[in-house]
C-alpha cells in the first residue's frame, strides 16, 4: 500500500479522484463528497513523532483538519476535535480512526463564532485530555461572492468571526494551558497572497491569520511556545462544495497549479506534523506553503 514515504510522481498522483460539480448545504460533509477525498485513512503511516502529545484541532471532522487528526493520532497524540453540530457523523468517523490508532478522541461540537464556545472548548480539551500541547486553529468559512456590491454584511462578519476572532479567542485561552515546548498552528491560504476576485472577505481573513501568527510567534518564542502556519492551495474538501467555489468551476479546480491537479487533505498532514513536533524546534513564525507549486512571497 502506498503511503507518504512512497516514491511517486507528484503530478500523476490521485488521477482516480477528480473534482465534481456538486453543491452541499451547510458546512458540507466529507461523507457526501463525490469523489471521496483522501484523508490518509489508507495512506498515512505514523512513526512516533508526537508520542504522548495532546492536541485540539478545530474543523477536525473533515478535510484538512481530519487528515491532521488521523496523522496526529498515528504519530502518538490524543486528539480533541471541534466542529459544527451538523457535522457529527463526519466527526464520529474520525474519532473512530483516532481510537483505532490506540489514542483518545474527544468530541467538542459548537460554533466558533461564539467566544464562550471557543474558550470553553480549549478548557474542555485540556481537561479531558489531561493537558494541551498542540492547538491547531484550522476551522474556517469560505463563501464565494462575485461582486462587492452583493457581499452580505452578515457573511463578512461571520467569515471574520470564524476565521480570525476564533483564532484570537482560542490562542488567548490556550495560553493558560500551553507549557514551553507547545506549538500553535493555524491554517492560512494561498489566498493570503493571491486573492481571488470572488473571495474578498475570505482572502482578507487569511492574510490576517498569517500576520496575527507571525506577530504572535515573536511574543511567544521567548516563552518556549512556537507559532507557525500552513498555507494550502486548492484542496478537495467539503468547504469547496458548500459555497467555497462556484459549482460550475469545480471540475477545473486545481488544474492551474504547476502540478496540474488539486491536492488531497492527506498531502497536508505531514506539514502539520512537522510544525507540531520537536523536529521543527528552530522554526518560528513560518508559513509552510503546500499548494502544488503556486509561488508566494
Ligand atoms: P472543511 O469544510 O473540511 O473544514 C472546515 C471546517 O471548519 C468544517 O469542517 C467545520 O467544522 C469548521 N467550521 C466552519 N465554520 C465553523 C463554525 N462557525 N463553528 C465551528 N466550526 C466551523 O474544509 P477544509 O478545506 O479542510 O478547511 C480547513 C481549513 O483549510 C480552513 O481554514 C480553510 O480556509 C483552509 N483552506 C482550505 C483550502 C482548500 O482548498 N480546501 C485552501 C486553503 C486553505
Ligand atoms: Mg466539516
């Protein structure tokens, strides 16, 4: 069985998974994706890189967050997942895979736009895991809108609350728990550098995440806590089918990258494992781009 260590041509991988023109309501479900994404279920091999760590991952039910959750568990970490109540079925499947890896899974559904939920979730994760070493702020909202004239004020507000305010609320709450050696990670995007015309609010939040984390990394490095981000390119996840892209654009999704294809969530997981583990002990304030070759500053 191929895994992340297999020698293969990256431009030819995942030829059997193609993006489909489809639309999902709400946040969307991984279980409803045609074709199903690779979260690493059969392709991620762990090697004790996070033994005994305790991690909280927002948006850990599906897509990139779920791939990170599976990888963290196979590397030896106990994992708490934050997600919306509508995503319970996806979250339970990922919890099953975490437990199958021999690790503890904690499910903490709720809404990231609610400050109380963010603070309570950090505290509950630390309480139920017996501490917290890794915080991954990955949950995010993306809704395309062609014209600024039509961008609803509520959407602008919710996108900022989900993507930026939750990062502030959760990192602040996590400082009560994180000891030296701990790591904070956030998911930004190629959109921080190359904003699409129809993702104005979303792209702006991703630039904010990048800047917040770079600044925070300077504050926390002297306390022994490292902050870094991962910036994905076009990745096949429910977010893209639930209003993230115009439905008719999906069949072409990712084809403009130098590798000529979209990425799979499983291809993101090693970047998060690297930044969470002691292997990256001298890496601080970095943005690790995982985007099929799209250049960024
Ligand atoms: P996804 O839909 O699988 O994950 C996003 C998750 O965010 C959802 O599962 C949901 O649990 C969570 N979420 C959204 N709104 C929430 C709310 N109000 N309260 C609680 N949870 C909420 O899609 P994904 O693509 O894996 O997204 C993960 C991250 O990756 C996001 O930050 C996204 O912006 C970022 N990203 C994705 C791509 C891509 O092409 N898929 C590219 C760059 C960055
Ligand atoms: Mg989801």
